[in-house]
């Protein structure tokens, strides 16, 4: 497997594991509110 493919697989795996946290955060406040508050 190419280096790029391994990296992409690793990153997508991290995102997949982080999804429950992201959904939990999204449940606490709207995405637009999140953007304005933290970005």
C-alpha cells in the first residue's frame, strides 16, 4: 500500500473513532453557534 493510502486510512480511522464525541458536541449546541464561538 502506498504511503498516501496508509495515511488516508489512518486519518479516516481517527475520524471514525471521534464520531461519537462529535455527535455529542453537536447535540449540545448547533454547529453555527460552535463556529462563531470557537473559530
